[in-house]
């Protein structure tokens, strides 16, 4: 048999076991896992954790009390709500964080239920430590402002699965609000455009339309750059708005308002090295692998997807995504958070695409995954590595539990062999 023949045979068998149709019992197990993730996230209170309070909650307390400032919209709204309702601002902040986390996982829950059959590789990708499992492993990421765009992404995927498309005005307002919440979200604008183009394959807007949709957000970002970093007086006014102690809060998220792009780049250079960069790229590869395999062994047969990727405007948007993401990684060291946003968007997009009849027919033609193979692969993939919030930590493997990995491997390899040989 020729090399190409062997490759084709392996590919056919892998489709049978990896892109297969999961039984309802496995879907139930996945949803139990999803429920556990949701509980882990909403039961954690960043405001009571001194190590994460100044980051996870401080970012939400930045406000306009000292004048217009980047990232001030969230604090202005939440502090105003706390003053109007006489609810402590700490409870308002944590309550808002939990609401957004619940929205994310409720949409994920609903899309998982609608996706029948569920491709096994997509299931692995969704619960990757670099995707929806990320907040469970890296508690420092719980409650950060990107949960707003993830909740929005879930809502857009749900609308797409029901054939409802948002208006251009609505999207333009959303993008501007995102940038007002956190200037770092500006660098995800091309990703938002590409994501929406993928959700609505039948009607892809041209680049000029996307330019006008993104214009208010870009203008707001230009204003932020023109105003420059905050001074001590502005930061003191920000902290005074929620009756905080300047000594306790003039650091981390609020204190970093003093920093400009040059300061951020110097900070990144001082805290990273080739080893940490390599570890982060490894985490990105591990998170991206199930998506690539899913497309390679099944998704490439979808003519709609192939036609989508060949459109000139999609190629330009994809290039812009890469350039903007590269810029973000250069000026902000929260690499794990940015990767999580990318993979969660990709997961929502794939779940929405699975509602398409063409993609569903490919999955339905495959065989079921044996339970041992499902448990073994998912146990190793979900449990033996994690991505950290910050670039200087990168990917960590559970080296102190080597014996557990050996047991999982000894259990998993025969199951995989059985699945490939059936």
C-alpha cells in the first residue's frame, strides 16, 4: 500500500472514532462537567481574595469621577447602581461578574444541547484548559472584563443558530461599549468581525461595511490614546468614588492607568524570555489542536466552509486578526486571557456551525466513540495541563502528579487502539 493509501485509511478510521456521534449519556456527562465549571466560577468571590481583588475587581471600579479615562465605563455604571440602590459596591461588582459568567455558560449549555450529534473533538476543544475550562484553572481570570464580550459572543451564536441577525447599528454600539469598558478589547475588533461573518455564512458583509461599524470604537480608541495615561490626582478621584483607600487600590488595575504603551512594552520585556514564550505557544497549540483535527478529519468536507475561507474579504479580516492579536501580545502580558477569548469565540462559532445541516450530516455518518476512549482522552487532555493568565507563567503541566498521568495513559492507549481498529 502506498503512503497516500495508508494516510487515507488512517484518516477514515480516525473520522469514525474522533468526529463520531456521542451517546446521550456522554452528552449528559459533558453537561455535568459544564455545571461543575459554572459552580466553580460563580462560587468564587474575587473581592474576598486579596491576591486577585485589586485586579479582578479593581478593573471594574475604574470610573469617570476624575474625568474621562480609559476603562471607566464599567465602574461609572456599577458605582452609580450601587449608590442608587444602597447596595455595597463590592456586592454589585461581584454580582455583575457572576451574571456575565452565568450568561456565558447558559449559552454554552444551550448550544451543546442543540448540537446533536456532538463531535468528540469539538467537545474536547470546548472544555480545553485554554477555553471554557480556563477560569476554573486560573482563578485570577475570573471576573475580568472580557467576560462581557464572551457573553455577547454566546448571544450572537445563539441568534445565528435561530436564524436571527443583529443590526449594524447594534453591532457598532456594542463595539464602542467594549472599547469603553477596556481598551484592550479594541484589538479584538477584527476577530469580532470575522466571528460574525462566520456565524452568518449566507450573507457576508463587505469590508467597507465592517469599517463603518467599527468606526465609533476606533474613534474612541483614538481619543484614549490622545488623552494619554492618568495622573495621581485622577487616580485618587477614581478611588474616592467608591470610598476606597488610596494605599490599597493605587496599584494593579487602577495603578496601571499611569502606564502608557512604552511602559507596557518595558514591563513585558522585563518579565518574559524565550522559554516563557515557548511555553505559551505550546499552550496555544494544545488548545488549537482539537479544532484543527476536527476540521481536517471532517470539517473540510463542508463546502460552505471552504467557500467561506476563499472569500477575499475573509482573508483580509483574518490577516487583520493576526496583526491586531500580535500587537496585543506585544503590549499586554495577559497572554492566557487573550488566548482564552480566541478559543471561546472559536468554540461558539463551531457550535453555531454545527447547526448547519451539511455539517450535521458529516457527523451523523460517523460511528460512536467507545466510552473508554472518550473518558481516557478527555481525562488526559482536560486534566494534565493548564494555561496561566500571565505570559511569564505560560503553560504548566501537573508534574507532581506524574503517577496519575501514567495511570491515565495506561488506561487510554488500549481504548484508543480498540477505537481505531473497530
